C-alpha cells in the first residue's frame, strides 16, 4: 500500500512536516508520500475536494484551518471537540475523523527525557492561554498533575481556559509578574506563547530569577532552538526542554493514527535539530 499523506494550511512552504514524515515512512519501511497542500481560504474547499477524490489516507491541519476544518469532518474526537481545534485528520473507510495531537504529542516529548516529571505531586506553570496552551493544559491533566497555574497577558483569556473545566486540577490565573514572584513553587514551566520566536529572539515572556535549579523549563518555540528563555534557564542551572521535540512527537502520534505504527523516534530529535539549524 502507498500511503497518501499531507498538510493543509497557509502559508506552509517552510513546513518541516514532509521531512519528519519521510523519516517516519523510512523507519516504518512503508511506501508513501507526504505532500504540502497550500491554499488561502478561498482555495480551501477545492483543496479538500481534491483530497477526497484522491482518497488521502490522512493529513495534518495547521494555521489558519484548525477550526474551520471541523465543518468538513464526518466525526470529531472528543478531545479535539472540547478544544475546538483539529490538527490531524484520519480517513477511516472513506470517513474523515479529526483529532488534536498537540497536547499528547507535547506530553510524549516531555516524558521521553524526563520520565518521572509528571505525577500527582507535580506543580506546573503554563505561560500563555491560546490554542497550544489549551491542548497542553488538557494533556497535563490527563497525566494526573495536581496543580497547573496559568499566567497570561490577558487574564480573561486565561479565565476562559479554566472555565472549560477540562478536568480535576488545582489552577489559578496569574499575571506574568505574579508568576515571576511564585516561580520557586513550580517543577515545570511551559512557555506556550510566540514570544521569543524569530525574529524577536531577545524577547522573554518572564524573568527566571526565582526559579529552582531542579525545575524544568520547556519552550514550545523552536525557531530558534535555544530561545532566550531556555538560555536563561540553563544559565541558572535549571533543566530545559526544546520545542522541536514537541513537533516531532505530535507527528509521531499523527503517523500512528494513520498507519497504526508506533515508532520509537527519540533518535530523530537531534536529527531534526540539525535540520532546523540548516546543517
Ligand atoms: P497559539 O494557538 O499558537 O497558542 P493563540 O491562540 O493566538 O496562538 O495564542 C497566543 C498566545 O500567545 C496567547 O496566550 C497570547 O497572549 P494574550 O492572550 O494575552 O494575547 C500570547 N502572546 C502572543 N504575543 C504575545 C506578546 N507579545 N506578549 C505576551 N503574550 C503574547
């Protein structure tokens, strides 16, 4: 069988997904292709019609279609429905089912280097309250984490996230200043905003003066690989976790849904890093 896979979004010309999924196809010794299906919002219905016609086996969905894609699905996974966002579509006997792999992919990428980090005693601070933060918040609850506070520039948006009542957890909404003051309380700090992303590589969403040196700082930004926040955490002796690992494990989970293959991909984290550095 020849797997037909791909990505829809706009713009996606620089996406690393074709490279990532080619690695997975090679690892799994499967025949297939992963193509970019770029189109602005006027082109979207035509692109989706084409994917139906070719009988695509599965595809990823990125900005700006993670919400609108829902209108074109036959079924939606309960997590994706709660988060109102879909990033992976699976063709099941001609019917399209939507999933969100952000949160679980993130957790997988974190557990790989830090297998004992997430448990009932873990105290987490999430920076940001957007789409990425929602998925991660939900998946961390799924790991039984006891405390997940949310700091965001817009406090209302953080409150909206709490009001979704995604599970049994103690959560407070904090300002970034309060988060800085309380920093020593956290075992894990997850940065989910776009702050620090190229070209604004000097930006850092909070200062880490009060961080404990046994804490893990995780940044989902992967361009650059070493963000200012991670640099600061490292300087203070804390542990770090890079954003490109999440990208890889999100892909791993999507690939698993499409092909049924659960691949060991840890060795690809460094290879992806080299790719991102242009080596
Ligand atoms: P995504 O799906 O990538 O999470 P999003 O839903 O647009 O994107 O959410 C963006 C997040 O980054 C939000 O938490 C946003 O903060 P606000 O809710 O206060 O807008 C945060 N963000 C983006 N730019 C920011 C900046 N310059 N300073 C602080 N926070 C920022």
